[in-house]
């Protein structure tokens, strides 16, 4: 057995990368790294009792003649090894344009989507990719340049999500080239690997050689060692963070087939800032966005000192809104490059006649309003009850009207020095614009009698002369409202 095959077998067994009898998808581009992975795993197939499926993806970024040659080579090599072969074509540029992504990010998403789809079709539990020790060094440096936390500086893991495996992650590229040469295995070089338009290529072709020549000849090894140390520490911190994550965040399915993540503010504020950063990094990854220090700090600032209703605009349409109790991460209009507010509230209009005591449901607000007649004066403790208002029944005129707030509506709030516009009063209470559209106005004889659940009107207040009381109870289905 070749030394590379022995070393790979040892890694697979030590790290338990594969289980006996598993089917494994192998991403093969036709380049030297992936071609070496295909041949090494094929040599170990019977030893490990695996079933292999080689897959090739044409990203649509290079001349068809070039990619067809690669696909033919991978197919021929797979056939010679008795390995199944699957291929697909995609349009990365269109996907990147539609989703507002960089070409690199779009290519990566489509590639792994293809791998996952094929794994499901073939009942494969693992996906093997050919990242090497050189790739690890490049990845750590790239993440450092772009800005990241400890988790990012850990680089790639040998096993990710219990499905993606990297058997060559501790093996240098030169060892793979030696193997291919000794075994006389053909491979092709992707022309885009020399395209300096891509940041990763500039890191590999320019930055790492420069650092090696002028600062540290072993820069790649140093970067890998740093990643290994941080990964070990990361394992411990991940366990601590998981406990917080389960209590702090809630995931939902949003529009445009993109996730929505909500973060509970009081629980988030209770943890150390180091854990806060890690929680936010996890949220960014869940939102399919790469976290960087500036954006993480922006969100922490919003959580700590931002006013209710304030928001942070992040890249490619990602927005973070602050309510009284939560931070909400979402893509209001999908992945777009638009600036500014993407969540302008849609007007909500409703009008219900209150003919007398009873229960009234207002679908537009999602709330229920209960009107009761009391033949006694409310106690002070009752008056202070949240979401309950008390009016002098003899001062109101049925039918009352419960309706949406309109521009120009005037209100004399109990305890205020005088009358003011309803929208100004709601703004003073720091109620977000989006939520104000669902707040009802109670009108008696053309005068605002109350904002139920928020404040009674001064002209309809309980006084020592009050004999009969109208009690209004608001049952909220939306806990963030009010």
C-alpha cells in the first residue's frame, strides 16, 4: 500500500470519518487534489467496506470545451476504478445575480447543494472533498483578512455537520502530486485557479509566497498549527455556547425560502460578551451570511443601546430589527443589494362598531377586545392592571368605533399636559412604526376615548363622580406588540 494511502487510512480510522458499509459521495473536479482523493479512496474501498460515487459539477463559468474535457476525464477514471459517476450543469452567474451573492459564494452553495442532492438520491451519508493542508492555511489567512472571530480562525474542520469529510486536510499538496506522478494518474488544471479576480487565488498565488519569502518560510505550517490549537479550544467553547443558543435563539422559515432567526434580548444580555459574539456568529451562519467583526459589533450595539424599533442594515438585504424583547434577523425582500429600509410597513385599515358590552375580535391586529359594564368604581389596583383600561361609562356614547389610526388623529392622553397627534404620542412611547399600524383607536362621538391596552383618554377618565365604569380588556396574541 502506498504511504499516502496508509496515512489516509490511518486518519480515517482515527477520526472515524466513515462507518462500515456507508455510501460516500466524492467531489471530483478533475484537478490533482480531487483526483488523488478519488484514487486513494478507491484503493481503500474494500478495506473500509464503502460504496463510492464520484460527482462532477460544471459551474458554467469556463469554456464548455474545458469543462467537458474535465467531466470526460473524471468519468473515465471513475469507470476504470469501478466507481459510479454523476454530473450536473448549473449557472453560477445567474444564481449569484438572482440571490445577490458573490460568484465565489454562489459557486460554493451550488456545489454543496449538488453534493447533498446526490447524497439523498444515492442514500449516501458522507460527502468527501479534497481540501488539503495548503487549503487550510489559505482559508485561515483569508478569514483573517476578511475579519472573523476565533471560530473563523479555526479554519476548516475535518468533519463538518457530521456529513462533509476532508480526509486530506492534514496532507500537503506536494504529497498528492508525488502520488499522482508515481501512479501515473492523469489530471487537469482548472484555468480559473490562475484568475486573480478571485480573492482566494490572490492569497494562494501572491500573499502566501510573499509572506514565506519575507517573513516566515513556514507560514503555511504556522497557520495550520494555529488553526489546530484554536480548534481544540473551540470545542470547549462550542459546548458552552450551545447551552446559550438553545435558550437565546429561535429559528423560523421566512419569505423567499430564506431563514428568519429571532434572539431573545434579556437572555442575550445576561451572557458574557465573548459568548454574545459567538452566538451572533452562529446566527450569521444560520442566515447564510459570513460574519465579520464590524457587523457583529453593530448588532451588539443595537442590542445593548438601540431603541425599540431601530434596525441595522447589513449586506445583501440582511436586516436586524429590534423590538422590545427581541432582535429579528431576516431578508425582507430576499437577497438584494438595495440600501435603506426594506420593511416599510403596509397600511392596516379596520373599523368595527362596538354596540355595547361584549367580546370583539379584530383580525387585523390579531387581538381580542372585551368590553364590560361595571356597576361600581374600579379600584386603584385594577386601574394599574396591564392591558386594561377603565372609562366613565356615562361619558361614552354607543356605538363606539374601534378603528385603525389615521393621519391627523388627535388624542388627549390621561396624565398628559394636553392634546397631541396620536402618531406623535406613539412615537414618544418608542413603539416601532411597523407595530403602530396595528394599534386600535377607540372613538366616542368623534373623539378619541382611548388607545386600548395603552392609555385611556383624559376626557373619559374615572373621577370621584363616576358611577358606572366601562372596562376594556385587551388579549394580545402578538406578545411583541405594546
